[in-house]
C-alpha cells in the first residue's frame, strides 16, 4: 500500500521592515499624500498613549489617532473582552440578539444618557461616516422632508450624505496635485439638498464682530439670523434637520454657548430636528460624557463613533430621541449593515464604556483639560505665532498667525484652502514636523490650526512633554512671523 508523505511546512518568515515599506509603496492606496511625497514612519506597535516605531522609539501620540483612542491604546480590559468574546462568537448580523449588543445599548441609553431623559434607542454601525449617513436617513424618514442644513468648515465624513455635509472642501475626497494648482473634485459631489450656514467662528467673524455678546440681531447672534433666513428661503416644511458638530473636529471651531442655545430654539421653532455629531467630541472628550451637556440642551439625533470603543475595533452608533424611536417602532425599516452590532465589536464597546464609568474618564478629562488649557494659554502668551488658544476638556486648538495684532493667517485662504501645490510649509505641517523631532505627534487638518487631543488617560507629565515639544516647534514658527 502506497502512503503519502506529508511535509510540515516551515512557518512563514515575517517580512523585514524594508519589505513592509516596499509592499506598502507598491500595493497600498495612499491618502493625504501623493506617492512622490510619501515618507512613512513604520509602526511596530502601540502602548498606552504612545505608538512605537520600527526602531523601538516611543512617540507620544497627542492626537490619539484621529481623536479616537479615548481609553488609551490596547486598554487591558478592552483587549480581554475581545478575547473572551472570540471564544463564543464569530460573525452575526444585527438582526440577531446577543448579550454584547443589548448591554452596549443599555449602557449608552440608560447608564450614560439616562439622567438627561431624551435618549430612546441606539442603532449601531461601523464608522463615523456611517453614523452620520444613518442619522441623515433617519431624519428624512421621520420628518418626510428632503433638505439638510449643515455649516461651513464642518467635517462629517466622506460618504454621499455625510460628505455633502462636510464643508472643508479639500477634505471630502478631493484630488490635488503636489506640484501644480490642479484640483479634481468628485463629479456630482456634494449631493443636492444640502445647504451650508455660516459657522460661529468668533475669532474670524465674517460680520466683523468680536464675539456673540455684541452681534445680536433680533435677539439672536448674526450667524443664526442668517440661518433663520436660509430656513425661511428653503421653506421650513422642506428642512428635515440641521447637522452640526459643537466643536468642529477638523477645523477646530468651538461653538459659543449663545449660538448653541439659540440653534436649539431655532430648530424647535420650525419643527426641525437637531443632529448633534459627537463622533469626535463624545465619550468624555470635552470633560462631559457628550459635548452638548456643556450647553444645557439635548439633541434629537446623536451620531457617535471613535470613543465608543476607543477605536479598538470598528464601531459607531446613532442615538435617537424617545419620540423618534417610538415612530420607527411602528414600521419595518428595510435596512441592514453587514457589520452593525458585530458581537466582538460590541464586547469591546461594553468593556470600554464600563472602564470609562469605573475610572470616571469624563471627570479626568475635565481636570487634565484644565491643566492642558493652562499650559496652552502660556504658549499663547509666549509665542508671536499663536493668535488664540481654545478648547474643552482634552480637545484644544491653536490658531497660528503671521501677525498677532491683525490676526493675519499664514495661509490666506485658511479653512477654504484648495489643498493644491506645495503644502509642506503650511503651519500645521511645519509644526508637526518640528514636534516629531522631539518624539511627539501633534498637528491638524486646517492649515493655520494645530489640533490637540490626547487620550483621556494622559498624565500631567505627558502633557508637559507634549508642551515642551510644542514650545520647540512654535519657537521655530515664530521666526516666520512679522
């Protein structure tokens, strides 16, 4: 009898870092940089509030990924929950009931938001863009109205509806050349039916006012007066919702209290829903569980992502009011998302939220945010290039200016820049490159703005380390000022 001899194959060797870089360059689609600009930092691992490069150097991540690793990298409780869930579950779609999904929803609606009294149900999705897309569909179905009002400088994602609400016009799938002024936008994008209102950016008020206390028109701030005229011109009966971030995560525009409270009154006056995009600001980022809680209002619909799972796995969600939940309970919603409520991701959400509750991370964010804010105010006073520092909790921004007195920006187009040509000397990129020399990752998307958003587990010592690197970078930037 003939037997077949089986040979045990050797374990494949891990690729060298040179191979990793070669394969990435050859096979991967790249974003933000053209191939000619591509110069990666090979990352070997993540630990706490640091990323670790191929040479074992620790880099303090003062952006927490994309403002998303709220509970720190590889949080032990989240990792343990993922491993435990894998012992019982593979894939299930959202029609199925699992302990993980039910528990995650209960924690959000009852334990986290229960005291505010508005939240009815949560629908889980996989990303912030999906969450905003979901929210827009919910709003249009509930109101049976076609139009959405967004605001300038907003970023809500890259998909059809979320992208149409995004008004940082180069950050929505635009192609630009690094060597010429060529710019190519997606044909037909943004979609019709989305209308931008003026942003409440008091530092560069388009009306020339110095703040909301002096720009009152008919009892409300000027930009809300313009929004009301937009609503009336469209017809309130046609407007489903206003969508906004209370802190614009991409452009770092922090909404004044007068604007937020006035917006809520305006939407209620015309029976329009308020969609509060908390993808970046949620889960303790601003010193409260959610940013709206600073302003004494409640939204109708609240997309969320990132901090819901500290980006350990793809997970996001949309919370709807009790009234909207009751309406949808009467119908079949013919709608399904492949990875919605994935049990492994839901297990990570449960562990992540429980950790935040146990450690009271929102309160920690408030306390350390006060410390970070104090240090940043020192930078504003010290450096010629820092026009303005603003923030909440552990979410801050610096306006970088050529002339502090006149507020002249380095990049004239500011948040309306096209993104074409050489961008290496943009303040955000220049400062990022200088800070990385000191082992700290910080930066931003808007050319004249630095964004700071460390994990909520950051320490005062790590904040001081980041401020030292920032101080070094801003000193170099000062040399470019008038």
